[in-house]
């Protein structure tokens, strides 16, 4: 094996380690999120829907189903349950009365903010052993990775 092949093998091993670490981190965050959600009356898919509405504002069921990678009918059922729990409401689009948008209500907003606050406190506790510079570098690298992976 020449130097170039050896270098490629090292890079491949490092990339495999990064992928594995990201997968494990994602799993831990998902599990921690579910533990936090157990204190609320919403399911993980409802939380994801509320998060999209919180971040992107009102949207149609079609737009929400596309973002969540769910069938339209599944998203409709999800929205029905959230509407019954006063987390969201359907509103007519002021520009086109034929279009119905899903609007996040105060209770949905409160739940999202509380859960995200708890998740951030958890992450803060995990990062307490990192220096400020390490935290800044981690943020920069994760933002860059996210940007390069983003699908628009």
C-alpha cells in the first residue's frame, strides 16, 4: 500500500468514526427528548409538527406532511389530534380563502419552548467540561456540516 492509499484508508476510518458518533449522538438526543416529552400530553410526531410550525410559521397540511416525510392522511390525523388538544388551529389563508393553514396556538408554543429549554439545559450540562473555545468551534463545525448537508 502506497502513502496515498494509506492516507485514503485513514480518512475513510475517520469518516466512519464521525458517522458512528453522529448516529449515537442523534439517538441519545432523541431518547432524552422522549424522556422530556413524557411529562407532556403530546407524542414525538406531534412535537416534530409543533417544532416545524414554531420555526417556519403557519403552513398547509401538505407542506407539513412534506417536511415531516409523512403521508397527507397521517398528517391530517396528527393535526386533528393536536387541534382537539388546543395546540393548533386551522385558519383560512387571508390571501386565498380556499387554502387552510395550520396555526400554532399559545399552548403549543408553551410546550415547544419548555421542551426546547429543557433540551438546551441538558446539552449545557453535557458541555460544561468543554472550554468556551471548544464550544464555539463545535458550533461552527456543526453549522458548517449542517449547511453543507442542507437540502432545499
